[in-house]
C-alpha cells in the first residue's frame, strides 16, 4: 500500500516511519547482497503517505516485529533476503488467498507486482475502486525520476485528460 520497491522496503527503518503523521520517508535501500545504500535515484528519496489501514497494520506489526531497527527484518533483526520474503511470505500468501496459476502455484513470481498494483490503484477512477490520483503525484510517490516514466508504464490507466486533474490525496481518500 505504498508502492515502494522491494529494496526500499527491505532497507526501511522504523525511524523513517511516522505513524502519527501517516507517512514514511525513503532514505535508503538494501541491495541483493543486503548492503544498505542510497535509494535508486535522487527522486527515489521521498516521502510517501500511509493509508489509514496500513497505519493500523504497522502499529500491530511494530509490537510483533523482531527487535531491531528495520521494519521488515529477518529473525535476527537484520536486512531480510528478498528470496526469503518471496518464498516464505509472498508465494504462500498468494496461494492462501487463491491467487494461483493453473497449476495451483503462486500466480505472481515477483514482488514487483505489488508496486504495479499500488500504481494502478492510485490511478484508476473511483468508479473502478481506484483513488484517481494525478499523474504527478503518482510519479512522486513511486519515486520515478520523470513523469514520462510514469506515463510510459501506466499512461493507459489515466483518464483521457492525462491524469492532471485535481484529486484528493491518499490521506483524504481514506
């Protein structure tokens, strides 16, 4: 419900999550070797609003979470390996929810599909259970360096006017 990249989620620290202000700050990422570093690009350093439902979930998770500074750590409180998240969490969650391929396995192999879902949810019309967020706002939340990147990938979802209309923020949409 944030559109963060998997590397950004894995590098997210509790100090960068402000549950009272309902926002998080992307300040670092964890690469495939679990090494922390700067976000993917300058525009990837950003503030993302948190949906009210997510704030509640994060409050509960903070109490149950393994001790440490990371929001989604491994059992020792360190950066979790992406393949562990996919194999032990993402794939079983899909199967349990019935989101499966014709062989009964997880329908979506990559974690990146959640990012695409978030973008689509933000862009789609309210009549289609979306939030109708303007393209520039979606660009900012996703951390795309240019509006053309956002429109190249998601342009077909925006209304005919290019998605530049005024719409309420994620915070107001809850």
